[in-house]
């Protein structure tokens, strides 16, 4: 009864706090609550091995093997786990130059990623090269603002997908950064860039209102924030409706906690990003009250070392 009152007092909003700062006894999963654990990465950039022990800032950090073990440990502890990526899986180490993305996709498949979006560097082997490696990816790619209808990726990359966990319906769509001026045209060919704000509003409304999703997540490769008017995750959150959580990439921004912003309906949106190179595994635990359809969120990022 006390747990229900605690969530009810949130008034349907999202609450941010560190795991250490929350009264966790109030958030224990039970008959009234369902917990969804969201793990996420961005801009891993073909970082398969940890950074070398050379005195650098990130020495010894990261590495696919340690990330895989951490994910495995969390799955053993938690019932409902989602594993997501916000793009730029490719480019940055000789592994990509030699294997063309095959190794990255195979490792992500072994880690059981659920959904990813496409970053600008994922076109570095060309759109044909990306398509060639997709059979190695046992997870869904989503992109709502890249029109692939006149490319080899037509019918392969979908605008969104829906995943159900313990009765909770989660809608996930993707957004990519403008490729012109960032990626040579001959690499992305006839891919058409569409307005992220327009497409976000379109598909978030579909997911929330038509598909009746309990949680709507945007996997974004737009970048966290810019000094000018360039579209970013911060601008996106403030210019849209029906998105609960934006998991971003591109700017390699390390956030200890998600940023909370208000959307055009004066409702909270969480924006999060966890740097680059697989140094940090983002973790968000979302608690749903089944009878009231309200939720709160806690964050506990994990440095891979």
C-alpha cells in the first residue's frame, strides 16, 4: 500500500535519482510493480579490446569481453532486461578496417542486443557494406528519419519496433543525424534525410496512442546538445510529445544522470548518453505500477573496468 502511494505521489511523472539515494525498499518488485532494466551503449566505435595501459585517460577501460560479462551478470539478477545501442557501432580500430563490421555485429549478437539505430560512421563501409554485415546482427535496426526506400536497406531497417516484457509494452524508434556534409554521398547513396522532429512526433504518437505502448524510447544519433540551432536530443525533447526516454549518441557525452526536460505538453522527458568506446554501460531501471500505469526511473551507470 505504501509503495503504491509513493508512486501515486509522482503524479505520473518520471523521477530521477541515483540507486544509492533512493529508498529501494519502496521500489522492490512485487504484485503492484514491474521493473524493466534498460542497458544501453552508444558510439562504441569498434572498441573490441580495453584501452591499452599506456598512461592514457581511459587506460584499461572498456572491452567487449568485460561488457559481455557485466551484461550476463545483470541478466542473472534481473527478470526484464532490454539491451540497446544508439549508433556508431563501426569505425575507430583496425578491427573494423579488417573485418568490415562483422566482428562488432557478431559480438553484439552474442551479448543479445535487442535494438540499435544507425550512426553516421556505420556508413563508413558504404551502405552496401552495412547491408552485407547485417546477417551477422541478430537484433533489429530502427530508423524513422532515414528514408531507405530507394536503397539496398529498403524493407530491412524499420522505423520502429515493439517489445513486450512482463506485460509492459515498449515502443522503440530510431533517429539519425543529417548525413550531407558529414558522410560522402557515394557511401549513403540514395538515403534521404527527413526531419527528426516531424518523424519523432509521427512515430511517437503511433507508438503511444495507436499501439498503446507503456514506454516510448527514442534511440537517437543526433547529438546531446549544440551551441547553435542544430537539432539535438535536448531540442528534440523540447519539441515533441509522447517520448518518455531519449538514449543518445554522436557527441560522446558522458552523463552521470539523465537530463530531465519538458516536452511541448509540459511532460517530462529523460535524455541520456554514456560517452563512447564502450567505457560505460548505461543502466536505467524503470518501475511500473501496474494498476495506475505510472512509472519512475532510477539510473546506475556502470564503468567497464
